[in-house]
C-alpha cells in the first residue's frame, strides 16, 4: 500500500482527526429561521460546485449537509429521501443539493471519491455508499471502500489518485468549515429549506410542513 494511503488508513480510524468531530444529528430537532447573513452564506459560491438534482427553476430548494459515515444521514437517504424525491423533485416543486460535511477522515475520503467519479455520477455514488454504509464504514475500511467504487467503474489507479488529490482534500474541508462558521452547522444531517434550518432526523411530514407553502 502506498505510504500516503497507509497514513490515510490510520487517520480515518482516529476520531477527531483534523478537528473533524464525531457529532450526530440524532438528538437535534431544531427548526430555526435563517438570519440575512446565513441566507447570503447559503446562496454564496461554495468551495465545491453544487450538484443539483431536480429542475433548476423549481420554486423551492432543499440543501442537505451530510456526512458519509453518519448513520442518521444513511437512514434519511433510505427511509425518507425516496418519498421526498417523488413528491417534490420529480414533480418539479423543489430541487435538492447535497453538500459535504464530513465528521471524520473516512467520510472525507468517501466524499472525495464521490467527487472524483464526476458530477454526473457523484450523487449516484453517494446514494450507493449510504445504501452500503454498514459494509464499508467499519474497521479496515479502505479495501471495502475500494470495492464499492470498483462497482461503479472506478479503477484502482483512479481510486489511489483521488485520495492523493490535495486540492480536493482542502476543498472538502473548506466546505465543512464554511458551513460550521457561517451557517452554524454542527451535526448531520442538517437541512436548509424555505428559509429555515432543520437539524436531525425527521419524517416526510416535517418536510411537508416547511416545503408545502414554498413549493406551490
């Protein structure tokens, strides 16, 4: 194993590496209106280009800050996301953006690999990694993560090159740091929709409550 990957493998197993804290959205249920400064920060260009799902001119926007190793994020994508997508994205009422907020180095590496898959495949890779989270977010994760990326067509050479991409590494970190410092994000999942912050796990009904007035 190349030395850079060996170092990453050690680092991703260390909680709090690079100041990325093992936080969780499970205990949070706050819905807060955004300040003008937060609204501006949310709409400003990000360290990584947004990848939009749904119609660009949809009247409502849903932005999720997630971590690839967050079990609550995986639960949302498994249990709520399909119905939310069918009700709002597929009908043109809303569009969806997932932004990177890694809670640890393994999540950061997974997000890098999803970005390296290309903008047209990024969200599909994210969906796959959430679906198979229990298989790769475990001890000795890199070989299992390599298997997941191989299943979507990434070669071993591209996998290794992606994890050595310092520019991308810094951009994912910057995306998280901006969300923390300017938007007050401190757990995952955290959603922004219709001028409000929605932290933690919620049912489709809660999204309906906030989105319905804005998605007409």
